[in-house]
């Protein structure tokens, strides 16, 4: 199993990540092949998550309210983006560190 599949397995994605995700409509792709971890799924956090996804980033949406995080992720996916939901920032930080370390080592 590829590392991309392992890192996102069981985190709401239905299929493995493609190597490069095209930006959503309106974006120019400034964040292609990047992972954004956004804490807060309402207000500014939701707006930032949507904008990052629009620019091509894969977004980890983190909030203490799982309901709000899922709603924001659903919005991103409906617009063609890739999102992952985490109930708190602790898990998202671990995922980000894993992603960084893996890219450095391999």
C-alpha cells in the first residue's frame, strides 16, 4: 500500500490520492501538492479551508466540533477538492509531521 493511501486511510477519503490534484474552479494552483492543516471549521477557518482547496491543497479540517468539520469537508468535496476531517488539532499535527518526515526521508 502506498504511503498516501496509508496516511489517509480511514480518514474519510474514498480512494487513494492522485499524485497531483488539479485546482478547483477559480484557483490558479498555487498550493498544488501541498497539505494544509486548518484549525477551526467555522467562520475564518471555513473560508481559509475553502480557499486553500480552491488553490489545489489537500485540506485537513480540524475542529473540536466534528459536525462543523464534516460540513466544511463536505463543502470542499462538493466543489471538487480533497478534504480530511479530524476532531482536534492534535491528530492533524501528527499527520502533518508524518507527511513532512516522510517527504524528507523518502
